[in-house]
């Protein structure tokens, strides 16, 4: 589970913002929350905001932390960490990141700071039996281990560099179960999706449906329940030689010869309706293609209780389809607790039948400092439960929308 994420000085995010999935005191749809110790944890959250308000940069910050944990062990000497600070802060002001998450029923808090593209601080704590304990603390190149972990990270001393995270090094050069659990949260449990990843998700889905009958059955069932009219999908994956005509002309003759000796996967996918069938790749709409690409990963996330963070979930999908996907995600019954955090412009989702007030978030670009602010509907006073949230959002009552009062006729007249 993801409990909380905060960051500062990351792209359009200047001052610290805090995003939380810990439920407030509202009892609406309390049965959908998950009890963890003294907390009730939310299964989902939606983030609204104008174009350029920083919604995607918030998602990017989470993705940045995930990727740095997984990949910084591979950074070479002299390389800086590829991070973009806020324009008005720059590299000399620290960028801070902190995330609270749960693995195997234990809460962890992980955080680090960057300055001039290098790590200046890092820490990892956990809460066995609800009490905080140190796993490690780091100050630039030096680190100290908690009392339980004394001597466990000795192998990390030579590989820890200013451009590498201690968590990344310890996961690769120690055998500490708590480190492995924390690392695997970022590697396997925290899934970040962006529309640019559609091809990778599509390939994953195609291969899953071709090899796992249970996955294919679940996908077909979901497609039927979503009202697509699709009855089946027939996937075939064969091996075939590369044709000479399909090779780019700029390749060398030796390289072409090597490629022509290899075999590649030839994939066909037929979508079956009542009276006809179509080719998934050449005849179906981008919406159906995206739906196919998303369903297998979604089923895996729901069944195994992972966290999905999704930018622009509605891209290429009809609003009604988005609503049904979200509803099925939240209502999915499993002994695991899955979570969904996503950005969207679809105001039709803004109603309390879908979300509690503490599940609705807004990103807004503050005029002072040109920095992203992030806040939930629960933080705004005098909001009634029966209020039309979509109408209130569009009218600007909650902020976080484009300027809708521009006199375009006057602007056009001045241009003439």
C-alpha cells in the first residue's frame, strides 16, 4: 500500500506538496477503505487540474523516485542524477522526496534529498509492531545502520557513490530481508503508467493472453461487462524470418545479413464479435487497442494488491468506459488491497457515488512563484455532500481550472 508521498523542487513543484491516501473522519464509503493499524487507507484517488498545473509532474516525481531506487546502482562515476528542479529554485536548492508505504503488513518511510544532481541525505525507517526503528541513515557518502542492522551493509561502503541511492546499493550488495521488501515495493508493487508506455503494455497483454487461459478468460469477461460487444480474441504468435524489404536501407550489409538469419515473433490478434471479426492492430480504434493493452496489467494489479499510478487515464477512452474501469477496480473483491491514483480531465467522475471528498485532489499553479500546489476537496471548507462537484469544479469554486472568463472575441478583434 501507498500511504503518503511528498516532494519539493521537482519540475513545476517548488515548495513541498503532500499527497495522502490515509482517510479522514468522513464515514462515506468507509467500507471501501482498508484498516491498517490506527489508519483507514483509501483504495483510490483522482487528481484534477488545468493543463500546465503540474498534475503530470506530480506523477513524474513518483516515477522518478521509483526509477532512481531501481536504477541508480548502475550510475557511473562522474554522472549526475538526471533530475529537473524548479526553474526558480535551481540545482543548488535541495530537492526532497519522501514516501510512506506498507509491505507485508509493515510500514516503511523512505526519503532522500538531492542537491547539484547528487544525494545529500537518505534514510529508511520501518515500524515493526508499530514503533519506528532505523534501518539506515545517510549523510552524503557516510551512513549509519540501525542497531538491528549493524555490520549488515559493510559491502555497500565501496559501491555507495554520491549519484547512487543507498537503498539501491543495499538491495544489490546485502541480504537484509527488510531492504529486499522495501526495494521490491518499488520494483514490483508500485506501477506507474503513462500513455507513452502503451506499446509495452500491449505486448505484455498479448503474450499473457496467448500463454495463460485464465488471464484470457478474465480479459474477455471484463470486455463483455464493459459493454464492448467483444466475444473473444484469437492470438497467434509464430516465428518467421525477417524479409529483406522490411530492413532499413542505411544498415550495413554485414548487419543486414546477421538480421536476416534471425527469427522474430509474428503476432496476429483477431477481435471476435457476434457477426464479424477485426484485426486488433489495423482495424480497431485506438480506444479498443488501449483497452486491450491495459486489461492484463490491471488484472495483475488488482489480483496481487499492487499500486497503480496513472497519468491521463482517459486518453483514448470514452468517459463511460473510464468510469466502469475505475468502478471495477475499486469494487474488485480480493484478499489483497489494490490502489489506483490517476490524473484526468473527466469531470463526470466528480461525484460522491464514486469518490469520497478526501479522494478528490486538485493541482493548481500558484501565481506567486509559479509553483504547483496540491490539495484535496476535504481541505476546502463549506463543501456540502450533496453538492454537484463537477459543476463546482468547472465554475472555479475549487480552483485548479483554466481561466474560463477570457473574452476571445476581444482578443481576436485586437489581432485584426
